[in-house]
């Protein structure tokens, strides 16, 4: 579950960066 949470956090960061772009 921890790995999944980390992956979700990474994806969220990428999405946020994309939105910021």
C-alpha cells in the first residue's frame, strides 16, 4: 500500500506540474 501511495503522490506532483505549465 505504501508503494501505491508513493506512486499516487508522484503522479499528483506530475499532474500539478502539468497544470502549472
